[in-house]
C-alpha cells in the first residue's frame, strides 16, 4: 500500500483503529499447558476470564507445577491475543507501524 494513500486516509484508519479497540472485549482466546491439564481463557484486554484445571492435576505435593502450568497457559492465551491484534492492526494500516499501536 502506498504510504501517501495511508496518510490521505488517516481519518478513516483512525476510526477503524478506534473501533478495533472497542471490539477487544469480544476477542477471547484460550491457552493451555501440560497437555491441556490447565486452560486459561482471557479477553482482548488481557483480563483472565476463566481457569480450568483437570482434577487429576491437583496434588498437594505438586502445587508449584500447577502454578507454573497456569502461568504457561495464560502466556499462551496472551500470545494468541497479541497475534490477533497485530494481524488486525496490520490489515488496517497496510503493514505500516503507527506509534501507539505496536503489537
């Protein structure tokens, strides 16, 4: 895409980016860890919505492992959201980096 065309359409791009920001609540991703023994679901604002733990995972002696799996599942879900946002913003800007929208 021509950079001058993007500048010419800056107002429309700004409106689309603002709309994308508003749509973040509807973006939901789930990450898993430990062979899906732990699943974490987050929204586009990186708020954790749900944690699912396979009952076989819960062992009082293994709390550190469970904590690590929750962190890993959250990080995987967050990475998926990051990639979705990056693709959406990139499609709006024609691949140009716009300050304040670095994903």
